[in-house]
C-alpha cells in the first residue's frame, strides 16, 4: 500500500513514517519544513535503511498536490500537516484557520479527483475542551478553547460531512493525548527552536541548562498533588496507532474515532521527578501562576482503540523520559 504522509518530517509524522517503512508500506512524504528540519528525511532513511519519495511542498498549493497524486498512485493519506501552537493561534487566528482548513480542503478535493478514499487525520484531545468527567471517552461532548483546537474540530466535522456524502470514503480521526519521547535511536524527536510552550520540551531545555528552571503553572488544582494532570504517551506508541488505523480503514468506509492515550494521568511534578530520576539530572522548578486556558486534568479511556484496533500503548513514563533526553543530548552533542 502506498501512503502519502503530509507533515511527514514533523514530530509525530516522522515517527509514523519510520513505523510505516518498518512494516513495508510504501511512503510518500509532503512537507514544507515550516516547523520541521530538512535533515529528518535522511535520519528516517538512516533508521529504516529504506527509501521513499519526498516532496518539499505546501499542502495549500493545489497544483503541487495534484502533481504528487498524478506521479504516485496513493492508496491512503495520513494527514499531519498543520500549525499547532495554541498561543500563536490565539494571536493569529486567521493564519491558523486559513492554513489548517485550506490544506485539508485542497487535500480532500485532490484525493477525490484521483480516487483516493482513505484518510487518517491527526486530531487532538483538545476537541474535548474541559471534560465533565474522566477518563475521556470518544462520545464525550466536543468543544474548544482556542483557534488551534477549533481547526481540529472543524476538520473532524468536514471529514464527517465528506464521508456522509461519499459512501466510498473511509476516515479515521485519531485524538492524541500528550505525545512526548523520541525514537530510541536518538535520531528523531521533538526539537523546538524557540522557548517551548509544552512541558516536556521545556523540561529538556532546563535539564541541559539552556533554561534555569521549569515554571510549574499552578499547584492548586483539584488533582493528586495540585499540579495539572495529563496523559503522556510515547510518540512511537502513537505512531503505531496510525498503522493500526490504516489497516482498519483499508477495507471499511465511514468515520471511525479513537483516543490514543495510555489511560494514565501523570502530574507536572511527577513528570519532572521521573525525568530527573531516570536521567540522573537536576530539573529545578518553581511554582508560578496558572496558565490561562489550562484544565486541571485530562486522560483517555483508550479501550475503544484496544478493542477495535488491537492497539495499546506499551511504553511507560520512564521510557518516554529516557528516549526524550537521549535525543536532545545527541542533537546538542552532549
Ligand atoms: C497543549 C495544548 C493542546 C495541544 C497540546 C499539544 C494548551 C492549553 N493546550 O496541551 O491543545 O494539543 O499541547 O501537545 O496549550 N505546564 C507547566 N509548565 C510549562 C508547560 C506546561 O506547568 O512550562 C503544565 C501545564 O499547565 C499542563 C501540563 O504541564 O498541566 C502539560 O502542558 P502542555 O505540555 O503545554 O500540554 P497541554 O496544555 O496539555
């Protein structure tokens, strides 16, 4: 099967491409390097010892997308490409709506034109807003608190409408919880250039002494130790979920929705402590104000993915912390 991976050089995209190649899928990547590094293409080849086609293009460029589909008989698409910074989306909503929605609409249009009927979409647990109860199941009410999240929710709705109208279409919506970690080779991982917004990249910058301390955003939440609780999942586990989704939708139509999480809640302090312990490093922190828009706790009920896809996360928090640090040490030559 030939799979087009949009955003295939990004954090989750690159790990998914590795697993696809490991399982002998043919892969075509399209990426414009907006938020990814060019050397990832070679790193993927180094890890897998396999080759694939790569296009440096923007998914909003309809002519470029048409060229990709005309040069390759694409059987299914995994759609990662998109802007993903919550704070930036609040400041620049037009940019987020335009890019994330346009690219998906163009992709869907070109897929139809070329008779490609299978798509796996990279959605997020952000579509559950502030959940009324935990753990979160796929049929919980949906709402969002920022334009980034709203683009994810809109795209889910668009794909549902398309599948309703086109009975040949098969769609899988994968709602990720908090992906962290890196490939065990240390060759690919998450490497933000600026000051990171997310917790794990921030912890890593503190561990390598590029930043002085982690700011823990509030310790008065109604959680086990007062700090925010999230469902951290190893990016390789997440990548494997995409393979299961492709295998599932190959012979089906309609829309399938799955949470990809571990089902386990971890607090900010637990993550900091685990990281420091398994990597034998200091991770100083201070308690600061809550971050506006944050929720107290968020973790998955992942039983649907287990029952229907035969998928479940196998890596634990220690693996996530070790692999993330291994990657950052290699990048920084430490
Ligand atoms: C965030 C996004 C979410 C997106 C996800 C992608 C927000 C509000 N939500 O999720 O939409 O899908 O990233 O990975 O931004 N924390 C600190 N100090 C820090 C950073 C974070 O204490 O410097 C805390 C947060 O308060 C939270 C936890 O760590 O309790 C995780 O935060 P983060 O990594 O930013 O992820 P989310 O906010 O869950």
